[in-house]
């Protein structure tokens, strides 16, 4: 694995779109639920958000474990 591929994997991030897709809601719904409770545009978080956040976090863990594994492999050539 070269420097660029490794750092691309390291800098990979979770997006509003990914969470919205997992919850079957719109991106604005995610953004509004993240607003401060006192905000006029604040909305209640979507049902099942805890499970969706956990699933995405577990996916990120696996992503970084794969990256660690690739970096631990002996260099070839």
C-alpha cells in the first residue's frame, strides 16, 4: 500500500448522506436533528438512530482494521 492509498483510507469519513441512507430519511432531516434543542429548525432524531450510528461505527472500525492490516504487511519489491 502506498502513501496516497493509505492516507486516503485514513481520511475517509462518515457523511450526512451515509447516515440518512441508513435511516431511510433525507439529509435535511439529519441536519435538523443535529441542531441545538432550542433552535427553531430542530427536529427529533429519526427512529432507530442509535442502531444506525452503531452500525456505521462498526463499519468504520472494520475499515480501520483493514488499513492497519495492510500497513502491517511486509513491503514487496
